[in-house]
C-alpha cells in the first residue's frame, strides 16, 4: 500500500522511469511528466477519447487508467505513428479526405483507427463507425473521418 | 481529472487482495476502472485506497461446463466476452456486451466491475438478473453463493461487503434470451432497458427504473401479461433530463415486451 | 427533490417521540456517522461518511430543530457540506397512535443536493437518496425497539 | 556582401489559379502527428496551476471566505478572492443601456453568486492536483437565496432579483418595426397565431475547453497571455480598461485552437484572474478549464422564447408579415450581450419576401450560466423561428411546405435584395438550392417511403431547413443596442513580406480554430505572386505583437473568406507592385506595365530572359541595397488593412446594412419515429450550400458537415437544462450527449456558387450554418406526426421523450396555434 511508486514505461520505443503519485492519471503522466502533448484531454468523464493510446497492443482511454497501472507497459501514442516525419497511409488519408479541422480529437481518432486497421485491415463503413464510437469530434461530423479510415483500409 | 490522494496496492493473489481489503476500511477494489475512476475524477466519492485486481489471472477467464453452465471470472473484459467461443453458449452475453459504451471501454471494462458498480443505467445487472446468474463472493469467512436477485442492493452497492470480493459469476445454460433498450444515441447510455429469459420459467428484469434491477415473473409471454407484470412491480422510476418518471415506466413496459418477444422467438426458432 | 412516507413502529408514541428527539439515538440512525457533537437539544452536528459502494462521501452535517409540538410534530433543518456535495434538507414528521399501541409516523422531506455529486446525474441521485432514507428508517426501527426494550 | 541567386524550380500554376482548388491543408502535417501546439501544451519553468472554487448555489450571498487553510499547505503559491479583484480592477465595460448598463461584472464573484459554477476563489499551487486539494480547504459561507431559472418568470413580482444594481431582471429591451403591420394584417386572408415557441439552451462544446498560460514581465509591466480565446480584439478591449492598463500591455499569443464556434470569445474574466495572479505571485500561472467547468460556466447559447406570434398570410400561402415578442434568457451576466438583441436583425425576414415585421425584443437575467456567441449566434434562433412559422402556417393552411417556401423565397432576380430593415442580401438562388436538396434526398419517392415505413409501424417525415449565414458584421449595429457605443464597420489585417532569401512570409490577424486559414491564405498569395502555395509560409496562429492585428481581429462571425482573405489579397498586391517597382529599377527604368510575375520571380513580359527571382528581390532590398534610387519607396514588407464598405446604421429607424455577405444553406432531413417510444432516427439527410466563390471547396464542405452534425446533436439530444434550484442537469458528456460516429446519418451534400458582388474575391463568409439541421429536424418530426395527432413542434429540442409526449398529448401543442 503506497501513495506513490517508481514506474517504468516504454512509450514509442523510449523507456521512461519516473516516480509518480498513485492518484495521477496516465494521461496527465504522459502529457505533463513526459511532455508528450500529442494525446489530448477533452472531457472529465471518459467519454471523448481524445486521450486514446495503445497499451500493450490494446486501445484504451488513458484518462481511465492510473499511471502506476501502466508500470512495465509498452505504450503507443500519436507521436509514434509516423517515422522520421513520414506520414503513415492513415495519417495521409486523414489529410487527403479533410478528416480533421481543429485537429484536437485527431490523435485519439488516429489511435482508434490504427487499432481497428490492425485487427481488421478492410473494415466496412459500419465497422469503422463502431470502432470510432468512443472518439468525439465536434468539427467534422465524422463523415470525412469515416471516408479516410475506409480509404486507408483500402475499402 | 485530478483525483484526491489515494493509496495503491497491486496484490498478486486473491488471498492477498482480501487481506488488504479487510485491513483497510476505506479500500476499494479497482477492476477496469471505467466507472470508479470517473467517479473519483468528480471527487464525488473517494476510496482511501485502491486494490488493483488487474493481473489476477484467478479472476479472469471463461469456462464452459459440460452441462452448458458458464463460469466467468469477474475481471473478464467485455471485449473478451464478445470474442469468446465459450461465451457463445449464452449468446445474449456477447450481444449485450457489444452494445456497452465503446471499443476502449470494452477493452478495459469488466463484467465484474459492471455489476459491482450497479449504476442504474448499466446493461448487465438486469441481464444477469433475468438469466439467473449466481455470484461467488469471497471473504475472510470463505465463499458464499448469491443469486443475482439478492446481489444488487443499491446504486453502487451490492452484496459484496467490506473486505469481500466477487470472485466468480456462474451463468446457467440457456439460449432463449432477449434484451431491449432505448439509449442516448446509437448504443449509448441506457435511458431504460429490459432483459428477458425463457429457459423454463419466464424471467424479466427491467433496468434504469430503480436502484436495482426489477425482476418480474409474467404469468405468460403475452404482451399484456408482460405489461401487467411490469406495471404491477411497484417501482417509482426516477425522472431526469432524459425521461420523466412516467415515460421511463412506459419504456420499461415496452422494452420488457420487446425483450420477451426476442426471447420467445429464439425459443420457438 | 421531495420524499415522503408513512412508517408504523411497534412502540407507544412517547417512546417514538423520545427517540426522534434524542440527538444521541438520532445520530445513530444517520448513515456512516463517524462522530457527533450535541450543542443543545435543538442543535447538533455530525461528521458522516455516506456509504457508497465506490467509496464514502464525507459530509459535515448540522441539524436544527425549528419547530416542535410534543408529542406529535416536529420540523428539522439539516445542512450537509461535503467536498463532493452540498445538501440542504427540511424534514417534518407527524406522529399518531396506531392500533395495538403502535405509532404511525407520517414524514416528508425536501432535499436539495448540489456540487460535483450533482454532476453524476439525477438517475443516480434519486435512488441514492431513497436508499439513504430507507437506511435511516430501518435504523430508526432499531432505535425504537431498543428504547422500548429499555423502557419495558 | 554576396548576392545569392538561385534558380527556383518552375511551378505549374493551374490555369484557373490556386483559388478554387482543394490543395492539401498546410495545418494537417503537424496536427496528424500530434505536433500541434494547443494552449494546455504551453509550459513555463516554475509555473503555478490555477484551480477555481465554484459556487454550489444558483443564488446566494457570500457571507465569508477563509483561504487560510488552503494557503497553509506546502506547495500552495497563493489565492485570489473577489474582494481582491474588486480592489485592483474596475467592473467590465457594459455594452448595454440601463438597466443592463448598471451591472458590476468582475472577474470573480463579489459578495454574491448568481449561478451554479460561478468562480468565487482562485487557488494556485505547484501541481494541478494540489491546487484542487487546496481549493477544497477554502471555506466559503453562503446564505442561499431563491433562484429564478425560467426567463418567463424573471419579471414576475416577487421574482428573485439577480442584480440589485439594475433593480430588476430586465437587462435590455427594444422594439423593432418595419413596414405597415396594420395594412398587412388588413390585407391578410388568414392570420395564424402561435402562442409560444422555445429555442433551447445549448452550445457547440468545442472538444478543447478554455485555458491560458499567463506570464507577467515586471520590468515592462506587460502580460503575455498564451490562450485559446478566439477574439483577442474583444478580450483586449474588455480587459485593458478593467485592469487599468493600455492594450499593448496585453500580448495575446495563440497557435492551435481546438475548436471555438464562438464559445471561446468570452473567457476574459478568467484571463483577468490569471493576469492578476501572475502579477501577485510573480510567476507564470496556468489555467485549464475542465469539461464540467466549461458546461457549468462558459458560453451557453442564447435561449429564446417567442410569444404571441401573429402571421399575416394570403390563402395561397403568400406571406405578408409577422409580429412577435422575443424573450431572450441571458443567464447571470452580460458578457457579450445584449448584442444578441440586434444580431438577429441581420436576417430579419429570413429567406422570405414578407415586408411587414414587428419584433419586441426583451432580454432578462436568470440564475444560469452567462450566454455568449455560439455558432449561428442569435441569427440561428431567429431563423429557426421563421422556419417554424413557415411550416406551421403550411401545416395549418393545408399547404405544401415546399410550395410555401418557393412562393415566398427571395428570388434570384431580386438580388441584391434590400430587406425591410435595410440589410442587403448580396446574391443567391434559394429556390434552386431547394430543388437540388430535394433531388439529393429523392423527394419524389417520399410518399412511397412513408407508406413503406407505416407498414413497419414507423412514422416517416421529411422536413426542410432553409437558412442564412450572414457574415462580416458592421459593428455599427451595436448602436441600435446602445447609441453611445463608438463601434462601427469592421476590419482585418494581413502582412506579406519577401524575406532576405526570397521566403514569402504571411501573418494574419485571425485566430483559426480549424478553418484552414494558413492554406487558403497561401492559395490567394500564390495566385497573385504566381508561385506555389508550398512557397508561401503562413505563420501559424496569432500574436498581437506581429502587428497584423486590428480592433476586430479574430476568427468569428463567418468572415475570414471576406475580411481575412481580402486583407491578404490587399497586402499581396502591394507586395507585387513593390516587386515590379524594384525590378523596374534594377532593369534600368522598365515601367511596371512591362513587367510580369512568373516562375517565382519577376520578368520583362516580352523579354523573359530578363528575370529577377524573388530571392534576388529579397536579398537586394534587405541586404544589398546600395545604389538603389533614393525615392524607390520599396520595403517588400506590406501591411494591409481590409475595411468593408459600411455606413453607420440609422439608429432611430433601426435601419441599415448590418452584414456584408449572405451565404445560404438548404437542408432536408428524413426522420423515422418509433411511435411506441418516441425514439427516432434521422435516416436520410441532404445539405446544399451556397457561399459564393469557394477558395477551397473541401474546406467549405467540411464546414457544412460540421455545422450539420452540431445542429443534429442540438436538435435531438444536446440541451443545458436546469432544475428549479438552478442545478445544471447536463454538466458533462454523461448527460450532455453529443453525436458520435454511429449517430450521424447518411449525408449527401451539394452546392451552388453565387459569387458576392460586394467582396474583392467574390467570396462570402460561411461556416456557422445557421442551425439548418435543427430547423430541418423540427420540420421532419412535425411532418411525421401529421395524421397522428398533428402535434405542433414548438421547441427546438426534441429528445425522444418530447416526441413521445407529442404523440400522447398532441392537444397540448395544438392549443398553441390558432387560424383566424
């Protein structure tokens, strides 16, 4: 039983060791302690998905996980998607299809879409919509996002 | 965001978890955290300590008995239930779990967390009540078996007492079940829901209308009989921004009928 | 939100009245009382931790009896200040004799809740309030029984 | 000094230019990699985190505040209370005439709280969590007062008064009348009266909430405010006088903003708190507004009632005029209000030709969060009203809503059209837009679809929402609210320069929130300088120190395509002229007419060999200028202020042109209702847009889509509803349901282009959408209910329970309507 502990996490292939308070949410740890500000916060109830990251291969909302629970985990965030500034086909599809406006929900959207395409490379429109249900966008109305994910999936 | 200070423990066995829970009055078990962490963000309720059950393999997994009985570990996630071949022995389980929240939540949220939270809008309390699930609760004094209708005590309150843990959920064999809900948007939060099962006797449980699922036993599967049963259940549905008490009560009747129809169709199919 | 009801206790009115007006026994009826402190027979305060399955809700409750007509009627004002919630409650009860030496209590309470707890939504709040009321009434039963046992 | 000359790659400029092409957005590359910089991403060494203590009461006197226990905690840097604010600042300037003028609005509550969530004390600490911990130790004693949450009760005798200074809850009132109402009603064959209509309270809930990081420079007495406020021009004129400093002491810096929709215009009270704390504590302070804070306290859209409406109409459906009483619920404070009391007048007749209109506007205060602009600000409420009127009239007279619209729409040949109140609709063809929309939705087959749905026990309905998006305000309209106000016209600034190595650098005065300004500005520049948008560097975001900033700078009210791009065009044309002037001199006195810009440089038209690349121009002026003619007068650094052609309106008659452009949208929705539950799906949707010349069609369509989704969310689920105690029942995304990817219907979009004759590029401002989706869904629901009780859809918010109620008790809505 402890109110803080030392944890080790690997994010986008970089290993970080930090002492964190037990009460600190993973998203605050990623944004504030590690300064990886690509993942965002859009609500305080676990609804919006702007903080979505992939933890040990599983898509999660990092606002409903304590940082201490990620001890030993391998985490992927939006900053890790493209290598040396080269956009992934999904990122390129988002730009081609105007799937982002303000870009605030985009990192979470990209992580959800990335997770979908890994398990289902050619999703139907219904599958895409279902996979993005946990990510709120207030700018686009989703239509262009759905098109972009379908295109990236080669559907 | 910004939780109050809290202690954290990550036991390596159920026994250890029970010891810690028993030793710390203000301690609460942390399952998927998809409800608890959000309540802590609001600082509406704050455990003094969290006992993290993630990683306790004993509390995971789905076993299908020879007689078709399902034994599900409370730390099994919705996603695991949706993907499980065994769970298809009771098809309604996967069907309903697939409607809960979103991918991220289904990847982390657990069946045990869902019923132990017993938020009135949750899907599983009425479903498990209708299909006659039984919960194994472990504590210092050993284990006890509690039927669903006695498991749910109030909002965020269940038969799992201080120092105890839900360790198993046992679901009898059966395939003739139904579930219906009116939700906030597609597959959203339930405004009202109902589950029905016609394995032998007819059991109907309506949700969102009281602190706990309301179980009724209609005289028959006829629409009118089901409506009468729900109407006679004597609950006073809460009113909120999404539904007046009367509207919610009305939905309970309509949804109960729909759930029963789905169940009976499957029975006759 | 308004809650009201009727409850019959298997005890004479005098005893029920005594329980309802004895801060010590009343305090025992409140959910999760951790400490209480009596200023006088009309004012007292208590620190409670309302048991919610997800963790207790701490509140500092101050109670004031604003009206009474012994042995049948009283009005109490309750103010609860917690971090997660802010509660104001006015409750009144009326006692009348019931058959077989029992006592019937008609009670009504007007409850106002605000603060972060409010953000959890009415669907949760209303059942929680009803739940706590049930708890109080059950505890009251117990107190009345003990009192009548003590007096007999 | 060396004169670097490189030969730039030849760029193929599209025949019809870059404008009109959906080129890749410049903003995207950083945003899809998580490399945008939003306000909460900005950090400074030693910064303290701000957390607000908020009122749990809708209305109460503050009897005492004790911060000692909070300040005693290690790691707590300090606090700020209302008393301190009142001591060092003046109340915010009020736009209203009395009684609203008498409000004393400070950055924190002083003496009294007036809505749940109002900020009472600010606490600053070393960590976010600690600041919140400490806020729980701040002891505030309240003496609760009765609250008024229903605008219709606000002026009743005995209603609780929010502001003793104003003496009543009346904030502002004004009567607008144009034409000859008596004649219109005398001429009418029928008078349709509608007792009450209600436009509900909601807002666009941008996914990024408000925030700031504020630094105070003791030496210069100047604050640097990193924030996501979307209208720094307005924030500055509110904050400067209140803080008793000149505006240059307030430096606003913004890069990326996570959506605004008007909701990020009125964060000036919180910004003042941060400024005062940065100075008091002598350290940078950081404030992040959490979602529940935003819902409780920030920028609700105007809630409006329409009472005693009467419509004069001929039996053939020709609309002559209407009278109505609008009652607007401002919430607890006038933060941008009462401007909503005149902004609606930009679209007084909606899209219709009626000429006789009277509207009595009353705005009252209630114990709810203050309202401020929300996408479609104040016009959306009025346009919803006119669309409701059209459908109710059609319904009650047994006419086809399509025909009634076509009969009364302002016609293409009437354009430019002067409305009864002197606004000039620049161009458009509404009837054609409606035809396009009806084709997209398959209107001809609708009866068959209704029958098919009925066969499944469902009620299918089709509804039209035609609406306007008036853009580029004439701020002179504020004088109709308060003749004393010294605002009029509008302006926006851009600077374009050619740097030493030939880099083309553009700075804007705007604060984009996803509208793609970097991209469209580059397109305009590239067309004039005959280069590629890739060669144009548009600075991201806004910084009031860049000097491309004017009084009305910001991103709001559908105007960038007019004000922003016209400023860019003006500045670029100045630069082009200077480049030619310079080249003419370098070539030995060649006149500008003989020169042309091409291939990233300037050349002599009939002697292309004589070519001076931009890089050479930049180098000569900036670093190699010996021997240039003394009177050359070329800097290659051009600032242009675009000022739309506006006159000060006639305040007496409330007459004049209030906005420069009028984009239009016609939407059609098809809904399918489950009569057993009231649950309904939007099964089909079409949106047709006309915003004049489109610089970037993809961005325009994106705006149409976004406005559509927001309107659909508002029509079905989104509402800021309060209980009688003044508790907000939808304080976060639990109960405030915004559409997600499974909720949005299949969408077909179409467009026509009616260039504006009044703007340099033929463009019109757009993006707000005028709430067309709300109008269309209301109409579709009412259509679906025809023959099933004929309920009148009287509220803009139609969640399932209301639709069910309308099916159970249509008579309660029928009572609202009468035909004489």
